[in-house]
């Protein structure tokens, strides 16, 4: 697999294609980052962006993980002291999951976001941005119903983090795209380059296939789940054999989170995937590509229960090393 393929696999969008090609032509020593609001427990949604960081490291990039403590505070996620202590736990979880420690820089937002230069640049961006634009950028990120002033400052700080961290590439899930588009528009006003960004797909809630898997609502699988917990949650997961329109939103299809986890977590990390079945039901099935498994589920060749059994086993293999390391 060449660098471009590794960098762009399993992405929903890159901005822009030409800029990514330039980075992929000479990736050595280039820098990429993802920021996370510290929430204490790494879940398989977060791990999708972590997989992308691992891809980027393998392609030659240096990687920064921003533990965005000030952002979490501005987004009403708790007291500053609580957020700080969960940031430390999250760092250990990333390393346990497989980020190369010697090649990963962990930075706390508050280490640089409270400096005078940063603050003055932030105020310059505030002068350039309407409240309506900041609010739009936060539509899929903000917690709570109303937009507070702190949440209007939030996307401008996220934009400013990119030049202050000195990164060539900003990575995030699709819900971060409006912040990155805002960054492209406003950073030139303070003589900074418009940033290149890469967005990963969002994994839906495991129980319903709706919305985004999150640690605060719905059903999620985290780094701390036992094998039994994984089996129970996967067993109860939403997994229709064919696309199923969402009855609550006319015409909108729900995602199949079981297939999403196979596509974005299992197939990128295992050469072949074996679904074990008793001989009387046709015996084991072996897959080398995600698309074949998806087609078999759709045609009925693969039963959702068998797919779920295999998914729980592979997810446990992915999570177990980190879980064990954290327990030590
Ligand atoms: N369900 C998901 N699928 C894919 N990526 C996700 C998912 N949830 C979070 N991420 C990615 O992880 C990064 C950090 O997200 P964030 O800190 O908002 O996590 P969160 O789980 O949504 O937070 P919370 O649990 O408080 O709602 C973002 O780039 C985001 O796109
Ligand atoms: N906005 C990200 C967190 C973040 C904060 C600052 C950044 O520079 C980058 C990302 C989230 O939703 O979790």
C-alpha cells in the first residue's frame, strides 16, 4: 500500500485532494493532529481517529494528540480540575491502544492556549467572525441546547490550535468539518495558511444505528469493557440484513453499526476475518475484504447473529491488550 492509499483509506472526506497528494508525496517528518475533549474513557468512535493516526505514523508522519482541556471546559463538560485529571487517563489509553509512544506528542490545550500571543490572535479571529458562523460551526459539537458565548469562542480556538501546534494536517470526524472550513476562511486574516484537513466517518450508536456513538449517550464500546460486556452489547446491536429506513426520520436510512465496526476497525487490522459456524449451518466463512462480508449479510448467506458473534470476538482481540495494560 503506498503512502497516499494509507493516508486516505477509510476517510469520508479530505480537504483538499491536491493538498493531501502533496503531503503524501513527501510524508516524512510531516505533522498531523487530532484533538479530543478529555472524557476519561476511550471508545471505539474515538479509536477510528486513532486508527487514522496510526496510519499516518506508518506513512511517516509525526503525530500530536491534543488533550483539549480548555475546549472541554468551554463546552460545559465539567470543572477544570475534573477535566485535567481525566486527560491524564486518556493519554494512557491511547498508548495502550497502540499509538507509537516515541512518535506521539501529547499536548494539553492549557499548555499554550492561555499565552498572551495566543489570546491576542484569538481576539483578532473574534473580530473576523460573525456569531452566526461560529454557531454553525458548532452545530454538531456543542453540548446543551443553547449556544453559550464560550461555545462561540471554541471553534476559533480550535482553528488557532492548528498554526500554534505547527501541524500540516488536521484530522477529525466528519462533525469537525465545519470548524475546519471556518479555519480555512479566517486564518489567512492573521497571516496563517489555510489548513489541510482529513475527516473520518462517524460510527453510529450501537443500539439504534442513529446519530453518533458517544460516551455520554446511547450504547458504546469502550476500552474498559470486558469480553462479556462486549458480547452483550454487540449481541443487542442494531443489525438489519438490508438498509432500513429510519421510522422517526422520513426517508433517512439508519446506519448498520455492526457493519461499520467491521469496515473501520476489524478489516483494517486483520488480514482475514473468520466467522465461525457449526457444520450444519454451512461451516466457517472466511473473508478477506469487507465488501464480501457486507454482500453476504445482504443476501442472507451470513446471518446477523453469526456476524455479531465474530464481531465481538475480533473487537475483544483489538481491545484486550489495552484493557490488560490499563489494569496493571
Ligand atoms: N462515534 C464516533 N465515530 C467516529 N468518530 C468519533 C465518534 N465519536 C467521536 N469521534 C471522534 O473523536 C474525536 C473526539 O470527539 P469527542 O471528544 O467529541 O468525543 P465524543 O465521544 O463525541 O464526546 P462525548 O462522549 O462527550 O459526546 C472527534 O474527531 C470525533 O470525530
Ligand atoms: N472539537 C473536538 C475537540 C478539539 C478541540 C480542539 C482542537 O484543536 C481539536 C479538537 C471535539 O469535538 O471533541
